[in-house]
């Protein structure tokens, strides 16, 4: 059997780095991929986190002394602030190695180029044209190594006036149209909690990166991928199709299927309930009112739409006397769409997620032992490596710059003194 070709050899991990780390060879489906992470915040780090958690070796470049801004973003473990105590940073940067480098310095840029030569993938989320201004633009990186996959995740298109717009999660949710889906009739649009739009953009970026990496490994042809966060979120704005095909806009959620789908209070929380005309027999048996199955008001979809409030009132009275677990179990037992609105605690204790081994324990030197949400799927018999704790700022400088790039200790000390690392 012939050995690996030139392109494939670039995907084989540098053994000198692993020996210096004193660790076993990482496993997982992406174990032969090295990723240079030039991102911060949420979207880019989530993309590279997905790659790292499946075995890719991710080298995260951070600003000296400051690091990724997510290090300063609450919540903090024990409500005590610190660069290694941010739970957001810990989640987004598990299984990565941190190298502190000033990419605006001449030496810092050269070291980034050296790391690029020994990587297969680069993911960056800087402002439009920033990398070009420091001679590290995607075009120059691909000229340096044509088989590289460079993924850029700008907020908006770099080629027009939106390229200079400032963006945070609220703005992204608004401009992508997602906010128009949340909120009731005659009420202001709402944003879902957390960083849902940013996570979606990061998921798209990771997927596209993998597609390009597969092609690069097979053909030796790299690529520059640009996927804007706003574009990724607009992609999942499904009501766009109604407008492009029929020229109609969906009404606000408070006006749509109000009698058919709703959130209803129960004894200890809330339930989501969706009713269909062809399920009135099962619903009547559940509520102890079998006469509902022969009520002509509910025998068609149109009838349910016109008279559904009366049926909803019956459901509300029944739910008010039961817990969410009781109601969900009884409803689902009759194939009715009754599901509880889960809290964070509910999800953590979820029988389903526990059976799927969704959570993985991580021992963090600063935060302590806790559990991470894991992979939402299985890969047959392919093992997915357990996540490692997020890195301290610059903790892998010696390992990466010394072990991988071959810089001796005196040179590393000089770089620290110059503020390059």
C-alpha cells in the first residue's frame, strides 16, 4: 500500500507537538486536522469548538494580556470575575490551546504565517478587511499555502456599506428577520435569550469548513469561505419563502393559530399544546369529556379555527389541576402534542439527555469539575473524545511556539518582553 501523498501529509499531526504536550494522541473523527483559530466572542469560537470537540487540534490566537473578550463576559463561576472564570468562555473554548500573539507586530504576523503553513484550516471573525491591513488576508494566506481552507465569518457582507456596521446578538436577531417571529399581537418583537443567532452562524461556518476541508484533502485545492452571520440567520428564516413565492408576509405569532397552538399554565409551570380536529376523540377521553368527539364545531380544521377558544378553555381547566410531568405523560400517552416548557434545571435532569449521555464532565483548574453539553448526535462506533477544559491565556506559548515552530527559550523570553506574546 502506498504512503500518503503530499497533501495528505499536511493533515498528519506533528508528533513533536504531542510529545512536548505529554499527552496521548487525541482521537476522534477530526484527529488529523489542525485548525488555527483567529476568532473571539461567540460565533467564531463556537465554530472552532465544534471542530475541537471532535478531535481537531485547535490553536487559538489571543491578544497578549487581554485575550478573547469573552473572558470578561459573565456569568462567572462563583460570581467571581476573572479571565479564566467566565462560563461563556469556558464553554466556547473547551479542548483548545491558547497562544498569545500580537498580530499587529511584524514578528507576530510572521509567527501566524508559520502556524498557517502547518495548519489545514484557518477560521477568522475579524472586522471586514482587518486581516488585509496586517498582511494576513485570506488571499495572502492561500498564496502562502494553496491547500489551506480559510473560513471568514463577518457580521455582514464585506463588499458593501454593511461591512462597516457594528453588530451584537440583538442587532443580528433583528436584521435577519428572526425577531419578527417572536412576540404577540400588538406587542413589540422579542429576541430569544442568549446567543441563539450567533450559535446558528457558528454551526453553519463549521459545516462549510468541513465540506471544504474534505475537498482540500482529496484534491489539494484550498478555498476561502465567507459566510456572514446575518446571512446564516436569514437562511433559517423560513417565512421568507412565503414572501418570495406568494408575496405575502406572515402575521405576528399572536395572530397565527391562536386557538390551535398555545402555551398554557399548569400547576407547576407551563405546557405547550397543539390541537388538531382529528384528535378530538383522544382529547375528549383525556379530559373526561367524550362528548367533545361528536361536537360538530370541532369536526374540521376550519371549525377548530373558528371555535377553538372554547376547546382551549377546556384544556386550560384540565391543566390547571395537573403538574407538567403528569400532563405531558398523559397527553403523549394518547399521541397528543402536549409538552412541558423545560427550564435549564429540567434539561440538566432530562431523562432523555441522560440516556443519550449528552453531558460530559470537565475538570477545570480554575472553575472546578462541572458538566458540558455534548454532541447532539452519535457517529456509530467512532469515539468522540471527551472535552478538555478551556485554556488559560497563552498557556500553550512554549508548547506551540517552542515545540511546533522550534523557537528556543531565550527567544520566547524576548518575545514576552517585547509584548509580542
